[in-house]
């Protein structure tokens, strides 16, 4: 299939410009003056995000501390979601009314490069060492000769985890083939498997040979064992009849079965030394067809990760033109992955959000005992908790295809500096970006459940305290997810690889398109290869010439 006429014209025109002018790339040729040595006390700058109320509250707490440290006032505005944020920045590009700093995904930044509104940070990095360590005056009064003001420390670029930097250095390239730096990492997460620990800890479950799966082959075998085990559970009803647990019974923490409810004396024992009994699987409101042991939230992530784990390539970018292309149509990885997953789904072992009429997540079915394992964002693990859900919940790594392809996706936004404002405001924006991405990032991660961007943030007092002294079930689950990240995904001996596919103009369009592939195959019963072909046709503008 060929690219559209419009795309061909753009690509050919770009190639002609490159041949005539020797350009290695386009966009981000911001030439506005940068001088980081200027005094930034008293400056006011803005930052735009897509955060909700909870994350915004944590950010604004840090912005207040930043003002106390630097004398720079920051106005934060959430645009109510990342898509709305991207639209707001694109909509303000011609009038240059966008913020000094904004968060964004790599594909967002790719668009800002084309609009020529975002700064390369290489010069900021070079000039950072020129900022004086101290200045005369206080943080609020530069003319107070009796005081000394301390600037923020110099940024340590080598401190950042390399897998977070890769996506920021593969958006635009220099003539020598190395990448410009287009931002710094901020709020990061990955995917983990949340599971009903109380279920897997039961002796009867262990006796049935049931254990947490580590590979996709094991997902197939273990979900079959779980289905056989649960379908075989029978409870005695009020008429002394043996009936299926579905719609009738509860598997409790004492490894016994109860009809409709656990006796109050066991739920709230009068003896303080007696452990209360709680529901491990409450199936009184769950039908047999609604129970699927394993589930996966993001169907785009599911497909993209599957491509990596099965030896394929999802997308790639031409370094010179920065044009991105789909590659999942090449080879057999997509077909093999989708065929194996469809087999698990067809046997009832797997559910996706649409299985239960959900739009995006499986956390609600998980809390309703309709699954015992769910893969989702590490930043959202607390969504698997509820006051009515008494079973203990913990985290494990996601399954992998084989030991040589242990891929897990890296997610989250980065901080970019935009070409707007005075020289002093740009210097102030730089200080905000390095403060949030490095110096205060451990505190932000501890407050929100995101992962630290760098080693110093991981070792910070606030983050280590969250890890080692979690308070309450929510913090405990966040700490469990963090331990998976630090002890498994970041442990070289475990040989996991965090990845992010390249961002380019159109990469979000491709992601949105492939998000529906699994539902079409699993639920609509479309053929695997026919579905792949249909989506390749949908994305024909992103096929190489």
C-alpha cells in the first residue's frame, strides 16, 4: 500500500529542503537568547499540566516550596487531561500564549518541534554550570547586603535513569546522528500485575497447583487451573443442597466456604486474639460467565508490549525526516501474540475492559471478585482497593514471553521549556524544570505513587520513607509496586528492559487505532490476520514508501 498523496508531497518537499540546505532535521530551531546567569528572583512563570485534583495538589505543594527556595513565583494551570493540554498548547502556538513550562508525552513534543515552539535543552545544560552558587541578598530582597542567597545545585544529567532519557533524545537529531535533548523526565510509571494475594495464599489453592504466572505460557495454564478450581467449589444452601459458588457463596480467609455471608461471629470475633474472617472470593453476585482470572487494562499497551515480547517491532522513525512508520505488519510477531492471547480469552481465562462493559480499566471488576489478577499502570494501583474489598492485594511483574524478551513499557510525561517570555523567565523556567525533574522528584514520587526519575530521587529521604514505612493499605500497595520497579525491573540481574517506542507526529493516532485490535478479535470474533490487515489499511499513511 502507498502513502497518501498529501503525505508524499510533504515528504518529498522535506527531502528537497534537506538536500538544498543540508538539514538533518526540522523544527525546534529556537534562536531566542538564553542567559542562565541572570537573577531570577521576583520572576513569575507558568506551568501547564493535564493532572487531576490529587496530583495537582501534590505539585502545587512543591511549587510553594520552590518559590520559598528561589523567589520565583509559579502559576500552575491544569488543562484537565493530556489531550486537552496538547490542544491548548497547539491552539496557542500562533499567538505565543502558551506556558513557560509544560508536561507532555514524546508525541506531543514531536508536534511542538514541528511548530518550532519548544526549546532544545542542550544549551541550557551547557550554561547550567555558569549559574553562580550564591548571590548577594535574600530570596525575597536582592538588595539586602546582609544576606546571602543560594541558587539551586547544578543539574546532574548522568543521574537520570537512561531509559527515561532515551525518549527525549530520539525526537530530533543533529547532523552527526546524535539526538538533541528536548525535555527532562517528570512523572513516570510502568505496568505491574496487581493480584488477590489472599486467594493465592490459601492452602486449598496451593494444593490445586495454582501459583502466580510469570510467563504467557503460564498465564494459559494457571488460568485454566483457577477456572477448574473455582468452578468446582460447592456451597451448602439453606435447604442443605450443594450448589455452585457462583451466585451463592463466599470463599473465605479461613479456607472455608459460606453460603451468602460469613457468620457475624467470625467477621467480628469478640476474642481480640482471634483473626477476623473475610471474603477472599465473594461470588454471591458473580456469574460463572463473568469470572475471568486474568485481565489487562490498557489494550494499546497490551498490543505494543506484546509486539516487543514476541520479537516484533511496533513503529520506527526515520532520523533524517522524523517521519514515523508502522512496523507491526512485518513478520509474524503480531499474529503469534494475538493468536495466543485469543486462545486464553476463548477459554475464559482472560478479560479486558470491554468484557465487563468497562471503557478503559479492569479495576472495578477486580474489586467485584470477577478476576484475581490484573495488569495496569503502577501509578494507579490504588484503584484496585476499596473499603468493601477485604482481601489483601499485592503486586508482581507482568508476564513475559521468554527470558530473552522481558519487556515492560515505560510511561509518563516529561517537562519541556517553551519559547516564550523574557530571558529571565526562561532562566526561571530552567530552574523549575531541574527542580521538579531531579531535586524534588523523590518527594513528588513519594506523594503520588509515580516512580523517581533518577537515582538521587530514589535514594531521597521522602521516597525511602515511603518505601520502608508505608502507612495504610494504599501506601503499602504503592510501595509494593515501587519495589517491583526497583528490585525487579531496575535490577540488572533480572534482565528486564523498560522501553518506550519513538514519539513522532502521528504516533498517538497509531496508538489509538491499535487500542481496539484485541476487542475486535476477542469479543467481535474477527479473524486475527484479517484484523491486522484492516488496521494496517487504516494506517496506510504511516507505511514506508
